């Protein structure tokens, strides 16, 4: 009878421990786990809540060569060599925890590139792909020869700026225009063919320099190797008679050979160089008329003196 009671007692204890272990395993499988010294419940957001004093969590430790190539996403290890530290796998590659150069920069051969967001230099909230904030000199380009700054649209080479020797080049390398603006309005335009336009978007057809507005200058040189009206003083020059000259003015209301107001309006203006030559031609012709009239006056004066001399005798 005593042996039977002892057997029942042992079996009862085994059953009790089995139930306790089962309940613990069930709790581990379906609930949160808290490991601590004060009996506190786990945080509601954590599946595993560990608290300790003077102790920490020790992750699996291995060398870089021992890391699994394609583990589960989110796996964490402690790498013991080659930039040691905690690493996690993001389903594509291993990244070091808390190191921006490994979190955001990627390598491409001997080059590196930033694969997320904007880059700020002196700006903690960059508003562009590259945002530089600093003193007077915020960007400096140095080269062993002549520094070149290039502009691309996709893979198409659009324009460049270069300091070449003592010169500075700005070019678009295309057939487009170089445009300088203020208040979002074109002020100076250099067309693809080299024509310069000021105060307009497009220049006058056939002219290298177009200005839409008034122009003030101290001197203009017109380099014209063509004819100059010195031919007026040649002996074979066919000078219009004074009578015909006066008749032409009376009939046409302008000097012969000089464009009328209507012609100037119809042509949209006049050519300064041509008009200067025509005006000089008229001045030289008028000079000849003055000389002719002066000779006539002298002749009349001589005749008048001769008549007076005869009358006095």
C-alpha cells in the first residue's frame, strides 16, 4: 500500500511538471516574452522585451567571409573584421548599422554614388540634388589643366563652361541660342549663327547686330572699303545743272539721290553708311554749285566795274 501511494505521488508530480512546461511553451509560442529581474510585463509593441543591468545582447559573431550570401531579410550579425560592427541584410546586400556611407552610398567600381534623396553640404535640409551653403566661395573647381563644367540632358551633351588659359568659354555646342535674362525677360541673345540681339528675342534678318531701342555711344566706325564720293570732283562727273537741281527739289520735295520719307518708311529704316555717303555726295555737289555761283558773281562784279569805269570816263 505504501509503495502504491509513493508511485501515485511521483506520477502526480510528473504530471504537474508536464502541465507547467506545456503552459510555458504555449506562452512562448503564442504570447510575448519578457526577460528581466523585476517581473515587469513586456512592452505591448515587443515580441521579446529584455531588461538587464550591466549586461547586453550578444549577437552571432562571424568574419565577413563567414557571412551567409543570401540569408533571410532582416538578419542581424556582428562582423568581427573588415570594418567590424553590426550588419543587417536588406534582401539585396549587407549594410552596416548606423553608418550613412554604407546605408546611402553605393559603389560602382572605383566610383561611388548617392542613391537616395538630396545631398547637402553646409545645409542640413537640402532642397536640391546638391545643395551647398557656405561663405563667399561656395564652390571651387580645380583641374590639373583647364577646368571644364559640363551640362547634359540625359546622355545628350548640351553645353559647357571652361576656363581655358586666360579665357573663359560658355557654349551650348548646339544650334540653339545663348540667352541672358533679367526679370525673366530676354535682354541679350546670341543666336546660333553668331548674330547678337539686344532688347528682343529674335534679330532683324540679315544683320549681325540688332538693337530694339535707343543706343548711345561716343564713336562708331563704319568699315566700308567701297566707293567714297570723291568722284564728284572728277572732271568727267556729270553734275546736274542748277536749274535741273532746283526743278527736282520742287517736284519731289527732297534732294535728288536721297531717299524720301516714304521710301525710308517702306524699307523699315535706312542704312547709315549708305546715307552718309549720299549726304556727302550732296555736300560735294552743293560745293560745286557754290563755286559755280561764286564764279558767276565774280564775272558780274568784273562786268559791273568795267561798266562803271566806262561811264566815269
